[in-house]
C-alpha cells in the first residue's frame, strides 16, 4: 500500500474519502470539529500539488435524504480552514456533470452526504462506478469508517489507482506499533453501552493487556451477569450471556478485567443530584450513571502506573454534567501520566474530551471508534485491504 506522501500526484482530479461525521449541537452547529481538522494535512498536501479535490463524506445514519444530516455546516467550517479555496457543496453529484467539467484547482467540491444514496452502504457496483467516473485517483483518509464495506471505502479502490492519506497512515502506524510493542503495564479502558460490538475486542485485550477497566452501560450488563440487581440502569439484555461467558473466560485465564465497585446513581439520566452506591446496593428506582469515587481512585492508580493506555468509550452518562465526573477524571489521569503512550478513540469519547486542556499530552487521538477496536482486534480493516488489493493483482 502506498500513501500520498510517498509519491507525487499532480494535476489530477482526486476523489478523497474523508470523515466529516462531526458531532452537532441541538441548533445543528458543529460541536466538535476534530475530524475536520485531522483531515486538513492530506487536503492541503494534495491542493499544494495543483490537484482538483472532490471530497466524499457522510454525516449521521440517514435512512433517506434530509436537511438535518446535510453537510452544509461542514462546508462553512471548511471555508474557515481553507480560506484561499472556494468550497462548493454538490447537492446531487448524479445531476451535476457541468460542475465537474468546469472545476478548477482553486475549487474544492464536497459531495452531499454520501449516505443519502442507497448504493453507498450496499456497496452497489453501479453506484461505485458512478462515483469513480468523477475522478482519476482515489485517496482514502477516513480511517474511522474503513471498517465499513461501503462503495466509497471498498468499491472505489477496485476502479481507480488508489492511495492512503496522511491520517490513515498515522492511525495505522500508531495502532500497529501499540499492539506489537506496548510499553508495560498495558491497560485498556472500555466504556459505552453494548457488549456485542466489543466482545471480541475485550477478549483479545484480556490476553494482551495487563488490566482491562470497564465502565459505562457496558459495566451494568456485567453487573447483571454477576447476579446483581441494577435497578433501572441501562443493560443490554441480549448481551448478558456474552458477559457471563467473558467473565468465566477471564477467571480461567486469570486476566485482570476490573469492574466498578461503586457507582453514581440518579432517579433518571436527567437527574440534578446523585448518590454513591456500592454496586450490590443499587435500589430498584435508581439508575447507575457514572463510576463512583472508590472506583475512580482504583482506576486512577492503575492509570498512573501504566506504560500504554488505550481508551474507548465514556464511563458515564456524559450528556449530564452530574454524571461526567468519572469520564473527566479518567481523561485528566491519562493526561497527567507523562510516561505512557496513550491512545483515545471513539466518537463519544472525542466529544467528551474535545474542549479539554492538555490534549497535547495525549499521544494519539484516534478518529475511529469501531474502526479502532476492529483494527486492534484484527490488525487490518476492509478499507485497508481494498487499498492493498490493487498491488496484489
């Protein structure tokens, strides 16, 4: 596989797959633009080489075309970061041939949300051919969606000369090194809600990491698997048997999978007050919504001694300030460990830390959530394999 900094591409029309799936405020303004900012080095390099860029991106998970999932806010933000270029949103690329014929290297086209087209997620070969017809070269700089078998990820490399972007290269290099040569102790922190999407990843980590720390809704399902009553807490009932299997596996392997010993509870996620409860003392009218102070102290001690840290998923209901303290505590604990290699990823996690100080102390902030987990689990992703395949044929 070749990357854009290993060759010189000039005077070409390039289809550049980026990840602009940013988090939005209720008024549809951008809450966090880290994914846009991380794509800029590749965009700027290709523009410097006098190429015409056609950007491909998605926002949300739309079932059909709608204004709430439009990339219009992204266009406005790109205009701020690329003031010397004209940023144009192409509402429907299938009916805009004249625009593409007249494009200049000064203009950057952004196709409207690629998931507005059913052929994208279906990896429809006819749709992929329509896309490919717009350009001469394909570049994938969207690590965070490279675990998807979509037309703009795995279809285009079959049709055009294809390369990896600078962000894709950085993600692969950091994560590959992290798994092959971790500094010890190696700890992983896993939050979020569903076990089924993370079960294989957690299993792999229990073999590779010295400690796996569990929080968030994920922990509630483990509590239920251990036989505790968790009141009104979110649990993934379909995943309880998976949690039991994983707990049995870790006991057999003497792995250090560590669950919270205490939690912050409230009457609802919108509660303005909270109480601390031992896990076995959660009342039927309460919800577990964050890790408690005893758990913070334990997790903090383990983080402080770590040589490598991987974190994916908040450990509390971060939409409510009352239940953000555990996630904030973990972030500052990681930032204050100045001897560890630290990697933080996942959309919700990025939102939780986006406006924090000391971000420069984090070794790598991954744009990927599911992609990061899958890469660590398998050592590759469908989008990466698609780029490699053209060199094998």
